[in-house]
C-alpha cells in the first residue's frame, strides 16, 4: 500500500509579481505530482492569464472548494478571489495586496485545521499587503501570531548551508537595541530543536556570528559580544546545545569555515542573507522554524521588474516544495521515535 501523498497548500503571493509564473512552471512538471498533492489558493482567471503568456496551453487546474476534494493526480486550485481582481503585472496595488492576504488567510486556516500538511508561500509585496488585517513586516511574524507562538525562527536552508537570524525584518539602527542574551538563547533553542526534528541531525554543531566587525576584537569595537552573545552561548552549552563562537562574519564565510557546521546563527537579516544568497540563490529556501506546522517559501521577492516576461526562474520555489515535503516526513519520523523510543531502538538493533 502506497503512503498517502502530502497535501501542499500554495499561496499565490502578489498577483502582479512572478508568483503565478513560478507556480505554473513548477506544477507543470509531472514529477511534482508524484511527490505531493498541490493545492493553490488563488484565482483560476489570473492563472489563465499568466498561463497563456508563458506558453503552457495544455496546463489546467482541477477546481475544488475544499482540500478534501483534491485530485492526487492533478494540480488543484481553490478560488479565493472574485472576478473584480485582475493582473496588472509589475505594479504593487491595493487590490494585489488584498489578493495576497486572502490567499494567505485561507491557506493558513486550512493548515491550522489540518486540511493540508504544509504551506508554501509565493512572494508578497510587504507594503501592498498592509491593512487592518495584516499589520506585520512579513509572513514570519504573521504566522507567529496566527499560531500563537511566543517565538519563531527565520531559517534559510539549502543542501550545503543552513542559516538562521536572531532578528528579522527590522532596521539596522534597531538591531543592537533589540539584541539580548535571552533572545539569542531562545533562538538557539529553536534552531537546535529544528535541526533534530526537521532535519534528523541529532547533535547539531551551531556556529554563532558576532555582531560587530571582527566580533568586536575582544571589546575594542563594541561590547555586544562580551555582554550579550557570549553569555547566551554559555547558557546554551549548559543545556547541551553545541553552540560555538562568536565568529567574525566576514572571515567565517570567506575562509569556508561555515562548512564545518550544521547550522549558523546570524545576528541580523543582511549579515546572514547576503552570504546565503550568494551561496544558494537558486536552491535556497526560507523556512519558518518553531511553528507547530510547516511553512516554506522561495528566498527571492516579487520581482516586479520581470513580471509577465517569462524570465522567472522557478528553482527556489520548486525547492521550497521539496523542503516542505521533506520536513513533514522528518517530523512524522521524529514524532514516532519520541512516542515509542524503546520500540524504535529495538527495531534499529534488529535491522543491524
């Protein structure tokens, strides 16, 4: 008996960006349907518009009203928009922001109710989506509130490097003020647990970057390393978390030292994202760790400048779906192991 295929909910993001192009290109690959049951929360009308412009004349969605109706052999779609919505490629508009929110809201509700197994979110325009219903810097903070999590982790993953950030979408001038030992320690705990349950690495080695140039040169350039970061590392190690550092960020990547670690914790967004995107722009994935559910996304934005030009590369989006599938499976394995540790140990011994 074949295992039940994982249902992946896909939000269409900003309808005037490259969201539909990367979704359509990804789902037109028949191999994707062998791996999961895709369900797009979007608009069949807008999908048809973009489909024609990228030459996928034979592609079509199976229209459904509920995830339970999904055809496991077809790309499925739940219409969440009325006919007043239309594509205006390259422009962030109030309607495109609303369209992005309606898709995200419906998919998130279905995820919370267990109707789908994970969500993969196409890029949004963070300004256009702002409203009384969405007053967040991005997907990460929205999902944190929807699932009532005290904390989550913005985690960027690829085959060769996994990197998380302590702070998320905040101004550079606010980074130092927001950092504290408790925050760094909490992020390390989430990162450590995610590596175990989501990626199957039992004793992950985690590198922690400093905040200041040269990791402050023992206090000559700032004091955050001595007063904030190092105490957090000591606390983490007392909890058997293998956290090392703080390392100067520039030399850490330039010397390829990052290859010696299972994961990296950066202090702020660009400190981590610049080297990560240089190393894994086409295959990198944004993952929200620490949630009771699985959410991934590509690491690029709406790319309005190439919208509707058939130039968008779907690789990062495709890998976001792969990652969601893998993490759902790893979590199921972890849950089974922690539920029956003695029985699992016996099976492993017998298999040997």
